[in-house]
C-alpha cells in the first residue's frame, strides 16, 4: 500500500473541487492592500473571509509597535520560553491579558491551536473525563487524541445533552472537564453559556471556554462570551487567540487557579516550540490597547454583521442560527458551494468555502467573516452580488419567474 | 477499554437482565445505519461500518451520540475508535447497558 493510498477518497474529492478552475484551498493573495482588500488573480478583491474582525492588521499604531520591536530586539527569539528564557515583553503581555480578564494568571502560546492542544490534553489526564461539544474546533479534537482521559461528545450547544453525559458518570472517580467555545467558527453561533455553567456547577465539572472568535466581539469590554453571559468567575480556564481580532498570531490561557504555573513545565506545546517573536508580542500588546480604547470598533462590527445578516436573510438565504461576526450561508451541496464561491471570486469577492468533512452535520457553507472596517457600501454590494449568483444557480427562487407564474 | 468478542454468554445474560435484548440493540443500530446503506447489500452483524457503508467518521460519531441517548449510556471516543462492525457496536452497547 502506498503512503497516500489511505487518502484516495479525499484525493478524489479534492480533484472534483479543482475542476471548477480555482482551488479554494490554495488561494494566493498576490498583494494584501488593507484588512478588506487584496489582489487575487491579478485583480482587486473585497475580502470577507479573513477573521480580521476589528481590521487591526493595518492599524498604524500596531504596525509601528511591531517595527520598533524588531529594531530593538530582532526578528525572532530562536528558542522556547523554558529552555531559552522569556523576554520581558512576553511577561508583560501575559500580565496585560490577565489584567484584561481580571484573572490572576496568563500563559501565552505561539498559536491558538497549540494553546488548546496543550492545555486540554494536559488538564484532563488518565482517569479523568473530557466532555466536548460535537462541533468543537479541530484543535480541541486533536487534544482529545493526545489525552489519556475518556472523551465523550455532547450535542452542539445543548446543555441537556451535556447534563445527561455528566449524570451517567455517576460517582465514578476522575475530574470532569468540559470544553466550550464562545462563538463557533463555521456558523457563527454562540454557546448558551449560562445554562452550560449551571450544569457544570451541579456536577462539579471544570470549564474551559475558547474565545477565539469572540474576543473583542462580545462583552462590554470585549472579553468574549464569558463576559457577555456574566460568568467570567465561573470559567476556570479561558483560551483565546491573537490571530483574529488582535490581528497577529499566538494563543493564550487565563485562569485564577493558584497552581496555574505548573502548566509551564507540563504543557508540551508550550515547552517544546519557539516563543512568539518580539514584533508579534509588541503588536498584540498594542492591539489589546486599541480594543480597550476603541469600543466603537465593536459597535461598528455588529452594525456590519446586522447589515450582512439581515440583507442576506431578506433575500432568502438560509443562514446560521444567530447574528455573529461569522455569517455562514447554507448551500445545498459541496459542488454548489464551490461553484458559488468561484462565481463570487469572479465577481471580485473573496469568502471562505466550507464543505464536509470540515463542517458539522455534513453541511456545505460559504463562510463570511465580517470586519469592523467594512463599509456599508461594500457589504450591500456583496449582498447584491450574492443574490444574483443565488438566482443563477437556483439557490434562490427567481422572483421574476415567480411573478410571471403568478400572473398566468 | 477494548471490545471483547468472547464471553458472549455472560454479556448476553447481563444484557437480558438490564432489558436490552441483542435483537433490540441490533434493530436500533440498523435503524440509524439504513440511510448510509450502499446498494442492495443488507446490513448484518458483520457489516464493517466505515467500509461497507457510505458514512464518514463524523457521521459515525453523530450516530453513536444518538445511540448513547437512546440507551442512556456513554461510549467514549477511544472506544468508538476500536469498533469496526455492527456486532462489535452491539457488544459494546449491551455491555455498557448491563453496567448501568
């Protein structure tokens, strides 16, 4: 058997995708012009699939901070925190994030993926029970493969499904660790966190909440769903990323647990990888300051979400269950999704296409992510373009035909 | 935990006591698998779920979640990973029901 034979099915599916002319998994941004525009295939595209929720990748103050840091401390750290030492800025960043959440401790990781992978697989060990939402991100599933704990899935966003699984454990020994996400990355829906927390309290379970897509977007101070649901103190560990709202890369975990620092010598994805370079640490510290200083970015983001979500819904598109910075547009099957995606690219708009097995319940989606600095005109243009394509592809009912039919 | 294929008499006895007959368990599993059937080939105890049916790994996990709620048991993901055939799945369900 050849090394790639086991991927034959996937290879075939991938070939089908590429017959459409573009390969959605190998899009090349020839030049990125701003948080909302880039040159792709030689032409200017509107970007509505970048997770760049506040548009901070081009914030002048964040860019300056990064440039200054490179001049002062060089391009990289060339080593890990435990083997090669921390820079003062790593420690300062950790203090600032802990402060932002009002938590005692923070640990910074090189990516958000590594934060989930290392933290979850370390916190739940042999004899423990790890309970995860069925629609969890790949980083959470991958952590499950690394842990010795028993892993059980519960139905997406369903506190009663979690409760049934906690109840079945009865008085079996072991820690119960529950993993939830603030905003789910495919459909943009939020967890009913307060209800989940009530269940977890009842059964004495620890709670980890991943705020990757909700940092900045939710809560009066942008701390995420934990803040907007009023349960910051009940979340034992909050994980997040610097690669979305904060416009760079990296992951973090905050907690009040007095023994938190033991994680620095137990979490392998922290110990055995190079630490964040000075430029990233500097731009993230500045981005956090911007998030605190400019709550209007959050207001603008939600106003844009409303424009896009309501606009598409009014045209008859089937969307994710609630408003969110991610707007998932349901399409009937993978080939329609890819065809739709390609037609949008031809029309100068870049979004993401998500098809099984990367999506929950085998759905096919166009995944749009909204940015605070999108203009209303850009989003209205997008709705118009999508409506046209939707009618051409038969995804939306053609209203002109219906009128003719009705007049007969 | 690894699915045992021997000691069936004992397993069956315990399952009978807890009220889940082999037939009932197999029937319930098949009910969930029928939508993924390929061609005319019937689903039997020997059916290899991931190979003989058009079902991906995620759909298998979702089906397991439905079975968990039907029988009021939890089947950990690492146990699911060791299950290949309908018979093995039924064994696991009966064993967990007996332990309830």
